[in-house]
């Protein structure tokens, strides 16, 4: 009488193949890099919302908010931005008014997502796009040389 089912050898072979494939998969997927890219996606999305609110302020008030208004979160800015974004993974959102009608917003990129490469995401009113910039271009200035546009 023949019984249905798998032999012990067949089961061990399938289990070992699954083990080898899962080991390869773990090495291929870099968890830190994947999490870093996800955090950067949140940063870019948040920056886009803040920029829209700041642009609305600049148009309605006919001048951009002062650095003090944004850093202390006082004055008319609260009518446009309900709360300044909190740090994501220790990376703060920074604002600088460049002239009465221009500003820059930037936040550092995640080192796990781009080790040794991209340093910050930056927006300036003169450029009107969020860009990826090297460290030398991070900061409160309008210089976007060397920065590249991101796909949104």
C-alpha cells in the first residue's frame, strides 16, 4: 500500500532552498537604506506643504516672514502654518528669509538612504523647486548651483 505525502529528503531539500533564498534576499535588501528613503519621502512631502504655506504668506502679506517669526513661531505665520514641522530622525527643518520677498527652506537628507552622497533637500523661492543639494549648498542662501531637481 502506497501512502501519499513527501519523503523526509524532499522536505529537507525544500526547507534548505527556502533558507538559501531568504539569506540572499536579506543581503539584497538594505533595511537601513530603505527606511532612510522612506524618512526622506516624509521630509520632502512635509517640506512641500510648508513651502506652499510660506508662499501663501509671502503673497498675502507682500513680504516673506522674518527668521524670528518662523523660529519662534509667532506673529502672522501662525495663520498660514499651523505648526512648524517637527524633527524627523533628528533632522530639523530650517528657514531663512533671503530678501523681503524670497526665502529658503532646507532639511538634511538621511545618511542611511544616501551614505556619503546627498546632504540636504532645499527650496528657494527664486528656483521654485525642491532640489537635492550637496552639503556646500545647504543653508540659508539662494545658491542652488550643483543641486538637482527631484521627481515628485
